[in-house]
């Protein structure tokens, strides 16, 4: 039997400010083992077995930010097929990016052991360093040139 190619699905939610959506909420990663010290979308994570990407996005927002998001308020942005080029299954990804303008509650660091900071940034002034593939999405979101399907690392 042939081993099938596998990918890890992940979700990302670009929380946009209610004041025109010109800002995005980012977290500063710490003690996660991946891109610590980099700014990243405030709600993101792996899709769990048996979970839809919409349910995963809502769950991650609740876990990481303590807010409620309805799947109906998630606006699809792009799907990214991503690799680190090392052929390790963990590094072969399909990422689903959404934006959201409506939620209940006040975003806060609900997992302070994984985040050093949480701040709003203008899309035209993203902090450095930002996780590279997320920076790619946010830059294109700012310029309204975001393709519906993207690749990264190939």
C-alpha cells in the first residue's frame, strides 16, 4: 500500500477593529516552541479531528481571546498550501484564513502562558517580526490583493 501525502489543517482569524477594519489584533508568541518572539494573528490553531474549520476558528477565538464568534461572522479570506520543504508531515500545511468584525466579549490574553502581549496594529504598520506566512496574508489584505488560494514555501 502506498503512503498517502498528508497535510495538517490550521485556522487563522484576523480580528479586525470595528473602526473601519483598518487594524488587526495580534499576539506576541512566547513559550510555544514555534515562532516565539514573533507577532501572530491573535486567534489561530490546528483543526481537531472531526471538527470543521469554522468550528475550529470559533473555538480558537474562545480559547485564546476569551471571546465568542459566530461561524456566520467568519469571512473567508484565503486558503494557503504551505510547506517548510523538509518533507516532514508536521510541516506540510493547509491554512484557512478568515477575518471577523463581530464578536461578543472583550479580547484578552486568555492563555497568558503562550502570549507575551496582545495589541491592535494598523495593517499598514505591522510589527516586526511577524510570522512570515501570516505577514504575507496581512500585507495582501491591506492592499486588497489577497488571492483566494495561495502557496508559501514552495
